[in-house]
C-alpha cells in the first residue's frame, strides 16, 4: 500500500482525535516501519490494519466505521491533490465508472508499483451503478468510504447497497449505487 494512504491516515487521526492519539496508536502497534511513512514508499497493508485496530481499541469506535470515515476523508484529499482526474466529470456515478480504465491507469503512471484493487461496473439505469470491487486486501470499508466521499464531492445523494461476495482469495464486494434525484 502506498505511503500516501498511511500518511493521510495519521493526519486523519490527528485531526479527528488528537496528535497524542496518533502517537499512541503508532507506539502501541509495533510496526515494522516504525510508523514513519513517505508518500511514495510502499508498505504492508497489515500495518494499516494494526493502526486501525489500535485506534478502535483506544477510541471505542468500530473498525469498519473508522475505515469508512477515513475513506470518505481520503477522497477529498485525493480530489484536491489530483484535480485533473475530476475535470469534465459531472457526477459521482460518472466518476466511479472511470476508476478502472482511467483513474487507475493514471495512478499507475505516477506509482508504477501501486497494488490497486480492480473494479467492474455496469449501469442498470441512468441513476444506478453496480460496482464490483476486487482486492487481495480486506479493505472493502475503505472503498465504501471513498464512494461516500466521491458522492459528497459531487453533491450527490447515493443509497449504497453492499453485498460481500464469496471468493477463494481476497475480498470482493458488490456495491449497488442509486443516485437520489
């Protein structure tokens, strides 16, 4: 997982909880990296799971809620850092259809060693999108939060139905997104 995700998570903890909480979860997690992340570095995703678990234990907030909140926050950060990816796009559903064949292609140009999930999509109707998320890592809640952040960015109200799919390896989730008009 790219270091930018880790560094933005630490900033998220500092902003939403406190700088002391960020220090506490890093110290209590016994991380191979020591909790020092560079934006372009690559780190084991299990460190993120350790950090989130420690934050959950210390804050009393369930892990899925923390990860979704972070995903929502992260979308805003990424949108600000890479506004060119959003140019000419009018809605969250339009943007989400571009993840695999545009956004991830551009991300790989910037970070050739990035280990990205894959997305399949279809549009049952003009205001619906079925998005299938596949990843080697158990980060479906992060994807869910990113979807929520995307909707907020575009000012869309989405209902999100989520179905965990049974797969032999990794994580697969079907998101059915319906834009309220």
